[in-house]
C-alpha cells in the first residue's frame, strides 16, 4: 500500500480568478471546458483557448520562477487557476510527488507525497516522473514509472490509487517509462510498453476500475497514446518502433496495424485533419532508417478499404526528420525539428519543402502554437517566438537561465533541461526538472 503525506499552504484558499469558457472539440465529444491545459500536448491541440494574436514584435518577461519538490520531466497541466506538476525525490526515487501551485503567483497550494512501489536508482539514464498527468473537472490523474496510478481531487484528496506493478508485473524497461496519459470525458488511457507482455488499459476516471485491457505495440516506445477523430468515431493511436496501431477507445479492439515505418520511438502522433495525423521519426541508436530517414516523417491517413480499416502515408517528407518533440501544424504549414536543431517547414497538404533554418539549440520539447506564431522551446532554456509564413522571422526571445546554471536535483548531462512549455492565453509556463517558470507575453 502507498503511504501518503499531505502538505497544504495556508494561503491556498485566497485569491480570486476569472474563468474563460470556450467550446472546443476535445477528446471524445464536444465539451464546454475551462481555459487550461489538460494533458500532454493538450491532446494534440498544442495551443490554448484565447491564445493572443502576435503583432510584429513581442516581449517575453519572466513573471516568477519557483523551485519544485524533487525532479520531474513531465509537462505541467492547468485547470482554472491551478498548475499541477509531478516529480520524484530521493536517490532511488523513493517518493512520488503531485503538487498544485497558483497560476498567478506560483505559490504552492498543496502537495501529496506517495511511497514509490518500485524504487529504482535515479541516474541520468532512467526517466524521472516523465509521464504527464491529465486533469479535468474531477481532478488530476497521474502515473509514475514505479507503477503508481493515482487520482487526486482539486483540493488535494486522494480519490483512488493503484499499484500497476502489483497487478500486472514489473515494467522491464531499460530507461523507465515516459508515455503520458491520454483521456476523454469518462476514461484515462494508460500505456505500459515493456519488454514482455506490453499493455494498455482504459480506466474509469471516477472509480479507477478498468474498462478494458489490450496488448501494446510490442516495440520500443516513449510516445503517448493519442485520440484521432476518424469520421464519426475515434481511434486511439499507439506509436512504437516499427509499428503504429489504431484501437477502438471504447473496447480496446485493434482496428489496424501499420508497419511501414521506422524511427518512431519518441514523437507522438499529432492530429492534422479528419483521419489524418502528422508523424515524426528519427534514426537514433537501434533504429533502422531504410536509406532515407525523412521518408518516415509525414502524414498518415486512416480510412476504410472495403469493410476493413487501413493506414498508409498520404505524403512523406523530403528532408525533414524529428527528435524528441513531435511535429506541429499551423495555418497550412508543418514544422519538424531534427536532433541537430534544424527547423524544417513543409507544406501540410503536400509535404513539399518551404524553408529550413538552423536554430540556436536542440529541442527536447514540442513547439507550441501562439495564435499566428510559434513558440520554440530549446533544451538550453531559450524561448523564441517565430512568425507564421514562408520564411523564418523571429519576433522575440528570452533566456530562462544563464549558461553554466546547475539544477537542484540530479538531472541530466550538460546542465538544466527545458522539458516542456504550455500556454495559457498570454502566459507561458515552462518546466525545468527542478523549476516552474511563468513568462508573460507582451
């Protein structure tokens, strides 16, 4: 059984906020949702409601920066005026932490500490609280690489918790777990891609009980499940080395299996149009490449052939490849960033090259859309905003920490890493392993 410790800030109930309501196609249905950021890459939207429109130039100003308990590689999520983060702490990641901070001030509202069911030495080579949680009106659901799956209400009370290693066995993964959670209105999807008997489960958000359990991909993956609209239905996409599969999110039934790909271990599929998604791939260690790595990057289209579902490339990139981040699309252009920090911009309808540009650094996070511009989050802590269009045009940038800075926890080689950014209207929230940073866009 997991041990829980609760810490609550005495000022957690102070302050007022303005809630903006908007209507979006989000997850499984048309829902009225709060302004926020609800999951990894915001479910593939990779932008926020009411994102500001950018003019000729902008200013980026650091509003606040706070030290976090422990260390984490997950993205923050936001509901109303609260930012939620996950982290691990200890030489063997003995403790798993879920924390809530005020969006306006950064002050901690509460934090929960859980005992890790399966401690493992915290080294540079294994994940550290990498899965991003999901949040909705009921609360936050978080997954940790030790097998802890836990649901917490917005006021810091545990709704339910599970030990997946106790239920389904050890992870047996060389580098831990980084697949984030995906969700719809009723369910959260948990993907454990391990060496033997990989699986994905659909869990009822309210009860914590399984709706179904199905086999995983059967290949190395650090990608996240992704829901894709296909006609009047949805498919749940899983992307792992050499495979992409589509499942029925209601039953777990495998609808199709695409094998004509390589290098797709990290980028998560990004919805483009109905039945179409962008896929990124790279050729790192252990990957093939087939002579032309760019050919595995592009758009894949899902459709019926007779009475059976099928998937294949709609177009392939000519030069573009990907790294840890996923490709994104904005106003008819698709953006890919490779391992060397080169940006490739291609026509989202044809895949034809538009331009390429060497950037200031490599990138581990995925770019975020800001109205008619794109925010580039570099590994070294630099944020740069570029304009949409057929040529590279920088509108502004900021450096979140100085060269030579060190992290408060054992993080990664080469200094601090910017793992993720999210957008809430005109504010950027950046996640460093040991910090949370708020940047105001002006």
